[in-house]
C-alpha cells in the first residue's frame, strides 16, 4: 500500500531515505532549509557521492513519486508520516550532540499537524531525546494526541546507503509504551516489503531504540580500536595483525568484519557518536560505564600520528621539504565524505610539518579542498605520485588497491610506500623493489 511520506533533512541519510521510500512505492516529499540543495535534488541531482543513489533519485523525481521543497507547510499538508533525518553533529565546544536541527524540525512541523500524523525520528540522538520530543509534539500539535512520535534509528553505511535502506538487516522501532498509538501499525505499513522478507523487527521503548544506535556504533568503534591496539603490539614484536585478525575472526563469536587494522575510523558517525555517548553518560551520572570509550577514541587518534611518524622516519627523519603523495582523502572508499577523515588528517598534518603534499582522491577532492585549501590536489593518482619521495595509501579505493607497482615505481623518486589501510598486495610491491610498510604487519 502506498503511503504519503515526508522526510525532513536531505543529507546522506534523508536524501537516501526519501529516494528509498519512493522505490518502495510510497509518495514522498523531501524537505530541507537549504534552497540550493532542494533545487539540485528537484532536478534529480544528488549533491554528494553515493553509489546507486543518482539513478534511484532521477527515476522517482521523473515518475513524480518523489519531490522536494523548502516549505514545511507543504510537507505537513501532504504527508501523514514524517521522518526526521537531519544531522546531529558534535557541538563546537564539547563532546555532546548538537540538537539544534532536530529541535527545529519539531518546532516547525508540530504546530502544523492538524490531522492524525506519525513522526518517526531517524537521526542519532542522545538517549532521552525522543521522550522529550514526544511530549513537545503533544503540546504543539493542534491535533494533540493525534500526533505521535516514535524512534526508528537508521543503520545505513555510506557507500552502501541504498542497499541498507532498501534491504536493511534489521528494523528497530521505539514507542512510548504508555502511549503506543498507531505508530507500530504505521511503521509496519511503511516497511511492509522488508517485513515480508522476514527482516528482524525489534519493537521496544523509546530510550532503548535510541541506545541501540549509539551502542551499535560504539561497538563497531571498539572493535576497530581493539585491533588497532593489537596492531601496536604486533609492531613492537614483529607479529602480523592481518594473520591474527584472520585467525581470531574465524571464531564466529568474534567475526572478521571490522577487524581491519589501519588508519582507524573517521566519518560523520563513529567519532561523534562515541563522544556524544560519553557526554550523555556523564549527564546521567554513569560516566564510569563508558570511560573505556575515551581509550577507544585515543587508540584511534594515535593511528593517525603513527602514520605521520612512520612517514617522517621513512624519509630520513624530517618531513620538511619531503615530497609525499597521499592517495585518498575520503574517510572511507566509495564516499566523498571527508568529515573527520583520517586520510585528510594525515595529509594536513604532513603539510603542517613541512612536507610537500600531493593528494588525489577519486571523489572527495572538492570537499577536501574546502577544508584544506592549501593542499595540492591532483587530478589523477599518476599525477600525485610523480617524483614522490614517499607514497601513502590512506583510503582503500579500488583504483589504489589495483595500482601497478611497476608503473608507479617508474614515476616516483623513491620507491617507498606506506599502506595505511593494509589494502595492497604486499608481495607484488616488494617484488617490484618497493620498501613496503603496512600497519601492524611483519613489514611495519
Ligand atoms: C557507520 C556504521 O557502520 C553505520 O551502521 C551507521 O549507520 C553510521 O556509521 P559509516 O560511517 O558509513 O557507517 O562507515 P563504516 O563503514 O562503519 O566505517 C567507519 C570508519 O571505520 C571508516 O573510516 C572506515 O575506514 C573505518 N574502518 C572500518 C576501519 O578502520 N576498519 C574496519 O575494519 C572497518
């Protein structure tokens, strides 16, 4: 059955969710305060890089099932199911999450709800937010109890956002048990196709649903920092973290995923979510429970410093004047997102330490140049490595994994490579005469 849906926020999450809902057969209106973004989306253009999304968006903008507006009133009049997909970035002066955008959606939308409506929050928020917002909606909405709020956290990964939206591995819905209303029934209608495929559907209270999301991200971050901490020990002993991860990963209780040692995690979610989780635990008086996340954060940041130090030692001790090619600026491959990107952090730090840094990234150079306009961005990897004293692979894009060590070897001044993502065929590079340095590897 087709539902009338609005999605507030048209960033990575909101735009993908809006297009995904249209693909599931619903009629969708996307809302954003950014007029330029709305104009591009209305033309069927995605303002960021996400594989598969441009095709999906264009198809549904053309079919008329998906449209965009800056006018919240238009969305309130059109839809009776409203998703919130705006950002909750880290506040500038601390660890907490900035709730300005989520609050603004509620303050704008709720007073316009004069008929039965369900609001489903998708943004990652500090535990307790949904309860507060549910009460605010009841206060502000002319329809009163006819407007209900549930929480439906999103687990999409950049680069796989379309797949994760259309075929999620689980659905989670938080509902106030004292006031369940029609929220579950509505959510079941929205996600009917996934539920028919027996996608696990966890219905719980609001606080649990909020905690599910941050716990999932905190667990993933912990897994990555765990293996990076072990990588440090491997480096001190000549052991190999990749073999080690393969070996422990065969234990089904542990699993091999997210045991990729390297430059650590970045992006718009993991770093800020663990910090917001710690900040919220502090407010709740249970800060000790999450003290370990501070260590997770520290281990993670140490990886970036490690790569910079390794780079210095590879070029003879001082980075001053060294020509370094950094391949990768995005926080991970198949994304143009440079938010808290370890790759860009390394490139920028090398630059500040006096190196002549040349950067290439297949998709993220425009975004990277906005943050680091003083770095030298080159149109191809071949250009970036020319006459380099050192090459660093900082994001594991396929095109970097498949570089030919012989060809690259002819372009550089010195055949030295740091594989900061442990993503290259090590032996092929060594056979081609390169000094290869991995992370936590025999060759570290
Ligand atoms: C993450 C969660 O995976 C997703 O479920 C949630 O909805 C949003 O946050 P995303 O930020 O897109 O998604 O990236 P993810 O694939 O989780 O990678 C995060 C970071 O960890 C990247 O910088 C990646 O390079 C790094 N990483 C990942 C590792 O360093 N090692 C690994 O083994 C895996």
